[in-house]
């Protein structure tokens, strides 16, 4: 009934032999027959150097996700991927084509055109200080993190129109990228090059795009002074307690980010009912009728560089934007109570002052920073 | 001999660890859920999509949020601090009937057990914190840049409470000729301390649910019961009505 110790060993040996034979009889399965053998990367050094983003007054400390800490090599890899057309289906378009430094990380077009020549519905959003953007990304808030965001354009047919599997394969076979992924994330073979790591690197680069050295910032830090028109514009913007009218800007574009990370119907569309918005914005995501026509209030930092304006680029100049608010917005059942349907009462001089202030939000040291430029040039 | 020494050493260590454990007197704790719900005349308040009656005409609300601070449970042994500062964003939790009946819930997972006879807190941001601004906090902190819309540079103050909406002045349906109102109350002198005398018994391992109801109609009323005249109010001013509204939190916020 009971096996002796000797017999037990014999039994176990036979069992092992049985399974071993069975394994040998099974033909090996290549999980990815089209892929060449994965290369060993373990001989390449992996010494991640953490990067702490400088907290530049008046910006607050940025929340960095614990599963994607910033490193020098991670940011560098993200920068290469951001500017590399390898991500697109025809290898002719990169993330940067819609997010150029000189355009405040927009493309200065009303709406962008993808690799197939298809025009999108919305204007490319600025990525400046996007590490601070919470409560949803894109104009409609459909994505919560920069990592999730970076996944989408690659496979969007009206943007880069590619497949991540295809991108992964090209990156694994690339001369340069395997070593960069190793240095950024410590992977041991090229098998570790995945879309998840690619978007982590891009997100790291995006988090490094911190702009806080505009004239406005310098004034707040006591390093510079506003000119008279800029100061009046500042007072109009933030409704300083004086005789000037309230331009109501700060409610949605408050300092220090110049966005409050929220969604508003700012009265740019005239609709008979909430169902009639051509672009439903947030409502298409939440399926809440009262969210139709609401869009993210963008940051106004570097706003003078990011024309045209609004989610569909309908206004070509800042003057047109201010005229919209000053002349009275279109009423709808969900218009924000702080958007005036009866106008703001700003004079021509007030409007000029306001624009002078908005120009103080331009940070040339940021847009010209070599760390953010195309590494292939 | 060697084994005996090892055995004795190990036994002594175990004994010491055991004695140490017996000397520890862990405080029993309980979980406390506080939910904040907005009502209008006692009825659950739904933002944007539902109209209510105000002085005979339709009114609707689009935004209700406020800060609570220095929240503590009080008994004869003293005060147990629950939270330094919290942002109560009813705007996010009152879009549907179901959500409105749930409200905005704050959870305190380890409150010492016992019987408490008072909850105290302030509506608004206390003066010491109100000297700061969103740049002083991480983005997701209640006073941080995520809520930078709750800081008003011109006042050097957080906005303690926001109540926004529209009032159909002529009763012919909401349109661009009606009143949009935005009561934004801030600055140190509007801080509104509240003490609610209620017996709260927290027992070990159990969860206690407390519900605060904020009646917006009461918030907009004078102590005698008259309602604020929205038509004479500067719809986007930050005037005297704010003093009344902030003081009214004492009457409008009740523990159910």
C-alpha cells in the first residue's frame, strides 16, 4: 500500500521522465512567428538617474505617477519617440507634427490633418504643463492620464493610423531604440519593448514640458514689472477690486495653471436645444445631455503662440476671442453662469489691455529650450 | 549544550516579544462615513436638469461646492481631529437622482471608538491656511491647482463656497434675458464655524454613517424666512449676500 523511500524516488523519476518525454513530443510554439529572435540587452548598462522636475514658482509640485517615475533616459527616449515618424503608418508623421514647440506645442491649424490626409474635428491641444492637467485630457476629457492619452493617436485612423504591434516590431528591430529602452526601463531583451513602455516614455517627456518663466511669472516672483497696459489687463482678467469691469477670465483660466481643469459651455455655438451641438464634447463621453457642448478650458500659458483658438480653431486671433465674450455669448440651457450672454462691457482700450496681459504669458525661454526640440535635427 | 543555549535564547526572545505585545494597548477604532447631500426644500437637489420654484418662478442650480476645515469629533476626553481641510464638491455628485441621494462621501477609516457628543468644523478655509495659495500644494491637494478655480487672486483668498445657477425672472422659460447668479464667498471674515450637538456612538470594527443635508433654499433665505431677491443682486458681484449665505450654513446644514 505504502511506497518505500526507494520506490518513491523511482516513481517520481518515472513521472518526471513521462512529462519530460511528453514535452519533447510537443512541437515548439513560436508565439510571434513573424518576429526575429529577441535580442539580449542585458549587457547594456542600466543606471536610471531620477529627474526631479524643478518646482518653478508660481507652479506647484507636479504629481508624478509612482509607476512611471521620471528618469533622464526615460525622458530622452520619450523625446525621440515624440519626434519620430516611426510611430505612424506611413512613417511620415510624428506626434510633433501636431505639437510643435514654436506653436506652443500645437500645430497652429484650426484642425489637424492625419497621415491619410483626413482632417480631424478638433484643434490640437497644447501640451505645455500637461503634467499638471487632471480631470481628463483631450478637449472632451475622455482620457485620464498622459500614458493613456499617448496610446490613442497611433491607432487613430485620422491621426497616425498605425497599429501598435507594428510599431513594437519596428522598435525591436531598430538600431538605436532597443538600447534606449534598456537604459530607460531596464528591460533584458527586445521582447520587453512594448507599447506600454513607449507611452510611458512619451508621458515622461510630456511631463518635462514645464513652462513657468513668462513675464507674468517673473512679475509674480518680483523679478519684473508690468507695463501699464499689461497691468490693466491683469486687473481686468482677475477682477481686481477697482472701477474696471470684470472680464470674467479667471473663473475658467485661473492662475497658476491658467486653466481650472474643468469643462464649460462658453456660449460659442447657437443651438436650439442641447441635442443640436455639432460636436457634443464632454457630453459624448458622459452621455449626459447637459454636458453637450462643454469642452475643457485650455491653459492660457503661451496662448499668443497657439492660434487659432477654441476646440475647432474657429477664432483666428485673440481679438476675435475677446470680441466673442465681450459681445455676448449664445445662450443654451447649460451655458456657464459666468459666461455673459449680455456681454462684458469692455471698451476697445480694455480689450487691448487684456491682450497685452495675455502676451505676458508667453515663455520664450520655454519654447526655445533645446531640451524640447527635435533631436533628429 | 550548544542546542540548549540556542533554545533558551530563542525562548527568551519569544517571551520578550510576547510580553511586549501584552503591554501594548491598541486603541480600538471604527470607520466613519460622512456624506454631504444638497436638498431644496427637503427634496434631493439635482443640478442643471431639474427646476425648482423660487419666489414663484423657476430656478436651477449648476454648481455647489464648499470647503470644510478643522473637522473634529468632540467628547468629554477632548477633540479627535478628522480632517484639516476637505473640498466638498456637490457639483460632481448631484447630476442624477441616484447620485444626489448618495451625495459626496468622506470616509475616516480609523476613528477612536467612543461616544461623541458634538461634531465641529468650519465652512471655508481658516485664516492660517487662507494665507497660502495653490502654488503651495501638490496638484491634487484640496487647496492645490486641481482646485485652482477655488482661489481668487484679487482677494488673496480661497473661495469658501460657490453656489451658481440661473433664475427664470419672467417665468417664460430660461433664456439669455434671465439672471445667472454666482455667489462666490471668500476672505477670512466669511469663515463660518459650525458646531452640531449630536450623540454619535462609534463601536469597534463597525462603520457609522452620518448624513449632512445642506438645504439650498435655507441657504438663500433670511432668518425670518424671506428669500434673497436675486433680481436686485449683482449677479456676479461678491457682495453682502455672501455674508448671509456663509452665515446661513449654520442653519442650512443639518445632521440627519
